[in-house]
């Protein structure tokens, strides 16, 4: 046996209270997509926490290749959290890990470039205007006092999927859309820059009065972790429980009620515990079909699809197989990353199924019109 | 470990299934047992029986320990490489080879999880009865190697009651098949039973033939609350004395109820001193009758409140919550030291009282839950900070006394978790010198070179 009398790092990488929560029972193993893929304990939440501990205690050299590989191989889907009886906040630990592991030049170039772009206000606003993002409104400070809600447009979402914001606004006309908003910082927090992640979330909290409504589950979870759960509502959560909205109409395809599946947003489901809201809304306007792995990551996982395309695509392939087998007309997403990922997978497969954001589906049903692909 | 041994191992399992760097080894340094940790020299993931044999052959040649491992969810440090060596992970052997409804049996590889087998069996209307709390994680191989119990022990028995036959590789390289598909087979010593619960010290199990049962048509569950755990214990004794043999009789004390409720949010009464979960399965009339009788006994034994869950989903949720008791307890502190003392059924209330007294004497908080119907208790000491060595020492002293109390009451130091490295120091107190000596001779007969899981049973 080799002894490893570790010398702890001068500055702890992890919050010791978070790290000591895990008792290694292994209940997380069956929930972890990367463990299912590899069967290697190192790719499981429990194994990764043991790696984190070894890093923290100095039992492993900080540049150990397994530390590097595992901190990046993890999807960060947080599926391990709801199944953990001990209440380990794995998502927080992963952010702290990447903050250490990817510090400075070790951060993947692609992630760095995206974060640089997302942190700025102007380019997104201009691009968004070209793509037809909802008109922003000038917000009076009284809106904050009256407890109104405002719509977060999302840095990439407003450019990639401008219709989503417009649909949200059509569903909840009372939302204010402050012009001064950029990125919520989720991108940064998940990619090794927790400080900027927090700073941007606070800035969002200042820019957007009242309850912050977002059409992105990932952004919602990040904002809630910084600003508090009470300040933030993901759209389906807001529609189902936080507003007077009631779903109208019916989605129809070929003269029958449409069949619709859902891909959960991992952070919405595992981080914020929102599971029933999007399903309930869909069941009102269509025939809802639960995918066997609706709650499992689609492989988008923020920047994962860009940083680890091969693994991401493997996970997506299984997902698309399932969507195809379910015989649905639509698969709904509640997060822009998932929407992009599903569309890519369905297009590659030349599938008849369309991936559409929940907000758009609700709007289509209300207006009884067919989607434009 | 010798470089040529490493090269040989790599060529047997293939480079993709061999691990040797520091970072790769860290995740295999421990299992679910607190306070036990040791880094192995290598980890291998064999694909089949032949590769297992080849690994053992190399280990023998280079005199390197081999530690067989499933999912690493055991609670007795059975899979910690206390003396270094090769961790032999069997999770790639994860196929269900056959389910034979006509014979009421299944043939599986060791890496299948208990829950996966149970699901597959249920599709044929059959029940895989062994039901350890870790069923979604634990492999069948590990369940057999530790002779795991679980939540159905009272009515259905434990793993050993369902193992019909095994294929195993001896450390000397021979592949043996013990038992088989027969429920009646008395040819030779019962090696199947000897290997069951041998904790990877005698042979490596590579296939198992397991008995299944017809799945019960109905399941019913109820909850009774008591002022304290001893009161619940008296009700348990009375239930069994009344001739009822239910599928479930589980209890939790106040600390456990609160921790479980904090995680599962089922609306349990957190003001009660103890909760008794009782349930039965079978034909619907019989289940209803058993639940009614158990409710009556609980009421007669001063239950504060008795309810019976109407829906199966609720019953499942209650059982799932009970399975989480141990990890949920860890919400209360950094370190949870769990034990497994078991006493004859009529003495359970007495044992609960003794545990309370021992905890008080040593100034440690001990939360207790367990399989009340089996007399199987899991007193658990939650320590706020891992660095609090004083409390850890006092907890260890308290547990040494708890073991002594269990033996004193005619019980055992471990009902279902196993001996492993964790309880080996206490084993001779229970078994005596002659039996320990026999264990060692048996170990030598199987493993003359002493390469299989040294520092555990038979060492």
C-alpha cells in the first residue's frame, strides 16, 4: 500500500462544509449519465467527490490528469442532487472545481471566447435587434416597488431564438423588458469563473426589476443560486404557479391533437426542482408523452456540446432514438441549449419531429396556428 | 507492484480497462465505509471469467493482493485495499443471462445491480427477494459476497436463501461451479453457502444461479408512531408473538424520522419519538387482514397514531424513504458511523435501552433505525466534525460496548453488513479462538498464497 500523507493546499479549493456532506453511499451512481457511459467510478459523482477531496487534502497533485479530465467530462447536469439523501450540493462543488482547474490559461479557449462575448451588453443587443428580439422597454423605478415581473432575454437566446422571447411576452403581456441586460453569468459560473458568474447575476438583479422571468432553465437556476429563489422564475414555473395565465387552445397536427414530449432542463429539474409545471402546461394543449429519459441530460450541458462534441453527440444519439420511437410531433424544450442540441440532432437524423420551445408551443396553441419550422 | 506485473495485467484486460495513475486510483481507495481508505496499486475491469482467471494468475505469480469489488456500496470496508494490490471491478460482467419462469430462477453475471434484476424478474411476474437499502447501486455479486439482508428479511430471509449455485474462480486459477439449478442438491459440502458471505476472501464469483419467487399481487403498508423506540420495539415483539410474519417491520427513532423527512418530504410526524413501518404482501384479503391485526397490536401497545397507506405508490415512497435513512442522517453532521448489531427478536426493546444508556454514558448522540422484525439494529453515531477526534474516539468506545451488549443478549456484531476490515477486530470475541482458527484453515485451503482480499475474513 502506498501512503499519501497529503499536504493540504494553501487556499482550499472547495468549501469544506460542502465537501464533507458526501458519505460515499453511492446512491448517485445510477443517476449519473457519464458513469452509465464509462462504468468507471472516476466518472461518477461519488468518485469525483473523492477526487476533489484528494485535491483539497493534497493527496493528488493539482495537475493530475484525472482531475483535469473528470472536471471537464462531467456534464454538470446535477442529476445526482435530487437522488442524494445526504443533500450534497454537487453543482456548487463542480463550479468550485472548474474555477480552480480552469483558472487562467487552462480554461478551454472556446469557453473563454464565449464568456468574453456574453459578458458584454452592446453586441447582443444589436444582434438581437437584427434577429427581431422583443422590443425592450424603459423601466421606471416604480416597477420595482410595485413588485412587477420582468423578462430576461438571455444573451445567446435572444440571438439564436428571438421568437422565444417574443412568445413569452405574448403569453404574459405585463412583463417589462429592460433594455439594459446582458448575460446572467451562468455561462461563467459553469465554466470556471464563479466570480464573474456572481457579478453578472448581481448586475442582472439590478437591471431587471421585480421577479425575473426567464425562458432558460439553466439561467434561472444560476440566478436563483446568487439572487435567491424568490427573485427568479423560469417561464413554465411562472405561468403555472406565479401568474394568472391559463393555457388556451389546442395544438393540432393533421386534424388531430398533437403528441408532444418534453426534454427537461437539467438545472431547472435538478437545481430548482421544477418538474410538473412544463408537463402540466403541455398536457393542457396537447397529448403529452413522457420520454423514458426526459429527466436525463441531452448532452447540450451548456458549453459541453462545443467542448466535448464526441461525447455530447453520443448522448444525443440515444436521446434522438427515444424521441423518434415515441411517435411525437414535437419535443418541447425549456432551455436554449437543449433546444439547439435537439434541433441539431433531429436535423441530422432528418426527423419529422420538431424541437420547439415551450413558450412557442403555448402561443401556437393559443393562436391555433401551425409552427413555422 | 512490479512493472512486468502491470504490463501483464494491461495485456490481459486491455489498456482501456486498466488503471494505475494516482488520479485513476483515488476513486477506488474507499467504499461506503467511513474512516477506511487505502489506495490500491492498480484497478482492472475484466470482461469475462477467463480474464478474471488470468488476473488471479498474475497476482499469484507476483504475490499481489486482489480485492474483488462490485459497486463499492458495502458498509464494512470489505473492498478497501488495506494492503494495496489490484482492485478487481466486476461491473463489466453485467448481463442477465437467463430468467426461467418455469424453474423460478435467474442466471446472472455478478455486475448486475439488485434493482435491475428485480425489475427484470418483475416483468415475468417474479420477485427477486433480497432487498438491501442500496439495491439501486449494489451489484448482485456484492450482495452475495456480503450475504446482504435488507427490508424483506423477516418474511423472505436474506441473500443466502436465494443462491442456488455459483460459478467462481479460485485464487489458484481453477473455475468451479457449485450447486446449480436444483432446489434439492446435497452432493458434497455446501460450498455455495460457504462462498455466500465470504466477502471476496475465498474465490471470485463470476456467475450466480438465483431463486426467484412468484411476485405477490398486493402490497400494503402502515405507519405507527410511538413515544420512543423501545415502545416500538415492544410492539414489534408482540406482532411476531401474535403469529404474524409480515414482509416489512422497520423502525426509526426521532433523529432518523427528522432526517428522512427533511429529504423525502412525505409528511411524517417529526414530533414522535419513533416510527414503525409495517407492511405485508400477498393476496389482497390476507394483506388487509395482516395490516389490520398489526394496527391493532400497535394500538394495544400504546401507539400514538396508526395509519395505513392506501396507495401502492405511497407504500413504495415510504420504503424508499426508509432505505435512505443512513445517508439522510449525514445531514446532521460530517461523519456518520453506522453499526449493525443484531439481537434475538424478543430482546429488541432491551437492546434499544442498552444503546441509549451506552450513548449517554459516553456522551455521544446515537440515532437508531433498523429492521426491527429481524432484531437488526443500525445504531448510528453522527459526529459534527471529522476533525473532532475526541468524539470519534468516544463513539468507537461506545460501539465496542454496543457489540458486547449484542453478544451478551445472544446476538451478533453484524446482522447484514459484514465483517470486512471494519469488524475483523471484534470477530474473535464472538466466534472464539477455535472457530477463528478453523476460518483461517478454510481460507488457506482456498487461497494458499493468501492473495484474495487479505486483512479481511480468514486473516
